[in-house]
C-alpha cells in the first residue's frame, strides 16, 4: 500500500530466514481485513509502501535452526500477531502482548498478502492444520487467524453466556463472527445492530434473533424495547467509532459488560461516565487469536461453526487492489485471496 | 450545604414516614465523605441548600406499614444508596442500580448528617447490627455504609487475588480501605501511590508493601521498577481525576484490570486506547455496598479488619462545617460525626 486507495502488486525479494526461530511460509490463502481499510482510507503517500496482510494459511517452506515443532511441508495457519508461546503473557493467554512478539503487515514483519511470508517465532505463532482438512474448510480455517478469533474475543470480553441477552454492534465480518461466537457461547437473545440486508440475512443464519437497523438514540430505544427496558447483559462492539462505543455503553444494562474489538477511533473513551454509574465492565482489545485456536479449531473441523461464510468474494493476488476497493465500497463483506 | 465552602447546621422538620416502606432512623453516627468535598469545592449558591450525608448508623424510631424485617429499636447501618433488595439488579448484587432505588443526600432522599433521616425501602436498605457491637467497633461498622465497601469494590473490580500485584492510586480514606481490601483478598504486593506521610503510615499498617510518592511519568516508572517492568495485575483507582485514570491505565500490565471507584471527573475516559491495546478490563462505579455487607461485616465484628481507623477526627453535629474544612484542607483523612 503506497497511500490511500493506492494498492499495488510489486515484485519483491523472496522472504528468507532472518532469525533462528523463523519459518518461511508459502501462502496459499490470505485475506483482506477490515482494519486494512483504515490505511486504505487515510494513509499518506509513501515511496517505499507498506506490505499489507496479516491473515494467512500456507505451507512451510523453510525453518530456522531453533524451530522445533514446525516442519517443512506443514500446512499452517498464521495468526495476525506473532508470539513465542512461552513468555509470561503467552502463558497467561495473551499472545498479542508477547514480550518477543509483534504484528504482521505493520512494519515489524512483512505482510501476508503475498506469495510468501517470513514468520518470526514460528513455534509459538503457527498452528499446524490437519493435512486432510480439504478446500471446503479453508475459508473457515482462515478466519481463525483473525476475524473469527476477534469475534470470539468480543463475546468473551462481553461475558456472553447461557441465557444472557447480547447485542452485536456492526454487521461487518467481525460483527458476523461475533454473532457466531455469541450463539456458540449460549446467548439466548442476540441483537444485531446493522443495516445491510445481505449481512443481516447471514447474521440471522448465524444465530441473530433480532435486528436493529436504526442508529443512535433510536437504536438505543429499540434495544431497550427488546430487553424489558433494561438493555443487554453483553455488548460486542465491533466497529470502533465513538458513536458506536457510545451506543454500546448506552444499550448495556447495569452491571453488564462491553467487549470492544473495533480499534477505537479516539484516544479517550466516550460515555465512560455513564459506564461508571452503571458499573459496566469495558474490556477487549487485539484478540489473542493464537490462544483461542485450541477452543475454536475443533468446531471448525467438525463443521459446527462456519465463519468462512463471511468471505463473499475470492480474488487472485493480482486482483487484491480491486478487493480493497470492493470491501471499501461495501460491495464485499470480506475478500479471500487465493494463490 | 448552601454553596461552595458554605455548610450550615439548620433546624428542619423532623423526618417522618412518607411511603409505606420507609423507616425513620435516629442517627447516632454519620460521616463526611470524600465525594461531599466535590460540592464543597464547586457548588453554586443555593437558597434552599442541599441536605448532605449518606453514611450513617442509628436506631430505628419508626417504620411504615409495609416494613417487615426492620423493627423499631433496631441498631442499623444505612448504606449510601437505598434499594429494595428484591428487584432484578438487587438480586444480581447491584443494589446501586435498584429499579426503585436512589441515593441519600442528593435530592432524592434527605441527608444523614442530621439527627434523623428517612430511609426509603427500609427492608432492603438497612442492615441490622448486633446490639452488643460496642462503641469501639462503631467507626469500622460505619465504614461499611460507604468507604470500606467502596475500597472493596475497587479491589473486586480490579480482580485482586492471591499472588497478584496491586496498586492503589490515592491515599484518601477510600484508597486506604482499598489497601485493606487488597490485603484481605490476598494480594502479594500492594503499592500505594500517595504522598501524605500519616496516610502512608496507616496504609503500611493496613498491608501496603511499597509506596510510590511520585506522580505522572515518574510514578509509572517507579511502579514498573517494582514489578519486573510489566506493571501490576490490579489497579485500584480511588481518585477520579483524568491524570490518575491515565496513571491507572499506564501502570496496569497487559491483560490486567483497573477498578475505578473515584467518581470520574470527565465524561470520557483518558488513555482508553492504550487500555485497548493492552487488553485491560476497566470496571467499577458506585459500590454496591449493601451487597458487600454480608462478606465484610463478620471481618469487622471479629476485628480482622479495622477500616474505622481511617476516621482521624470526631466532631459533633455543630462542628460539621469545620469537619468539611478540615477534610478539604487535608487536615483530616475522614471525619466522624457523633450525635
């Protein structure tokens, strides 16, 4: 990405082992993330560009001398953050805060919208997938590298549980995966706040019980009507705008929880004072997707959840620029890149 | 209170039963709260004034026809919020959000810095104390109506637990009770951020293991030095200023929790974006002290905790104006009013 709306496919040097814990992965599938649309909208012109992409599945081509568990030829999934799997935060289930970790596609490590990618901390980062997973499961497996793990994180942070009422703010790919996660964790009522008919239809297939198409005060009023006037126990904030965070706080019932995974637009949090008076818990952040794989992978392999359905467009590597455009124009929910 | 720094003792009509669930309590002990200092500093002139006070112990003088469990003659403690004890939020442990509840001394119900007070929802609100509790325990029992419950709420919200490192921001009465609570809940390290020698000494008797006298960046650096560079698991924010909230977020380690009980100065929360990146949980609010009584009362009665030691000045009703002045000038940590 060389600037806003300026995505190019360039020939660059092949990735190679730089650190003894590295692996090089030949990418077979990657995707475009909603968070990639932020620089797509706002990035200033750059001569060197930024190598994008942080969600991938591929085959291991090379490993460094310190790599122990990952082997050449393994089919692997690559979460959006790399992590050693052994530090204090990894052990506590928060690999996004790994003391030797970092993020793909943001300068620290190159991007995965590419034929190949260098993966630091390969043993801690990569997830070996069953060889016989089959093409049909690939989209859903790919979502475990970010979007499904992120929706799950929103639901976990929002303390979704059996019998509870949950609201999901945002009908993007993360919001849709949030619906899957809320349903999977036993929510009795799942209210989607969104306005795109195709996404709403998918959300309903994923388990949404109610839809609120309004915004702002009208949305708040509608959610209250659906919940005995009290609001929901759990709010999954999957947008990150100030207005959506304000809605999140306002539709949570007293003592409820807001799980936010939409990268916040602002340094400060709006509506923090109402959150205080109602004793809300606000949590969330970059999803520790690597830590969630153990829980979610079996459900994907058994077909219990199908988060891969959020991909509604498949492109080749050369069509990635148009994939950005399509997602930005809301023509596509999420774009899968097949190599 | 008739305006900033204008507290007067006035003769008013005796409290009486207005609703069938009311009780009238003859106050024997009340206190001045840190939160009373906000209007003391900022309130505009008022002709009618505001009847202050929301922490009291007293003897029940009269009960309405619907009152079932509270009897005339009972020695009772009155938490700062009234609540029916039966609504959905009371049952969920959040009486401060009771659908039929409210707060003393803020207009909804009269204040308790008085000879008597009307207590709505008496059955749900009042806590009957053992008749033989004795004068020595009264200050500690009085703290259960607000300040000790609030410190406990900070610790619970900050997820203090055995083996964890906690930091308490603020050496006021709430912060000191936060130290008691963190110690009681098993924190291994308790870092007090404060600068008043007498309060620090008391905090150390209550269980503080370290003291950070600096503020801002220097305080953050010092806390990091004390915690292997990572910060603390639990931050008890007992001030409410933007600067203290920013410190709270900055000294929490990734995946940690901030429990805030200082009424926030601002509508928005500063440092919310760093909180997001480090996956912090931010919670807290008005403490559900009525719900905490069952857990804390036995420890007070057995002398296991002595939160009453935060009272370092005792005044009569006519000296209440000077009590406000003394707390505002930091001459006194907390003032007990004896009638």
